[in-house]
C-alpha cells in the first residue's frame, strides 16, 4: 500500500499547508512546472519525490527530472507527463503510444484544471491535480491524495488550498 500526494504547477510557490496535507503520504508526485529546484528539494527532503519537468522549468529542473516518467507503483502502470492532455484529447505526440500501450493511471498537469476522468476506451484513470501555485488563471489552488493497493487506486481526495 502506498499513499500518494499529487501536486502540479507550483510555479515556484510552495504553500506550507502542502506539508500538513501530505504528512501521511509515502511519496509525493509532481506533474511539472516546479518553477525552481529549491522547491523540488524541499519536497524531496520531506518525502520521496517523483516528478517530471514542465514547460516553464529551466535546465536545473530538466537535468534532474525527465519530461515523461513511466513506472510501476504497487503493480499499477503509471505514466506521468506535464503536457499530456486528457481522455478524448491526448497530446498528439503521445496519442499513438497511449493507445498502443495504455497505462492504468495517466497523470498530467499544465492546464491548471483539476480533472479526474476514466477513459473507458483505454481502461485508464486520468488525474490532473490542478495547480498548487499562485501563477495562472485558476481561482483555487488544489492538490490530490490517493492510495494504491494491489493494483487498485482508491481513497482519492481533492484538497483545496486557499485562493491565489
């Protein structure tokens, strides 16, 4: 069993509440647009961190985190990428691969729009935790928490932080 804290689009702002909300998590996953390496380092010193770089991230982030990260967690095939789209509108550059070999869990960021969508065609759950930073057009900053146990994704929680 792994409890996961999912965050994205921090854009160099890390709310102290993140540490409270992710205290019982085993890992933190960041779906890109960290903003700076010191923010990533703060998260990594708190809990084990998996992440991908986003379109605003500089070479410092890109030298540590990949553009795309595909891995297994508790038997679940996970694919995380910052700009990935969502069911019915996947990014053209990955559309063929996701259709040929779909993961069980597909995570993206970038849009600043919180989404939880099950892709029936691919039997794949798509998550986008929205944006946790203050940059962007979103009105409420958000995070997610969920648990993965024996190939099952469950106990998904959406956490609203204060407004921008």
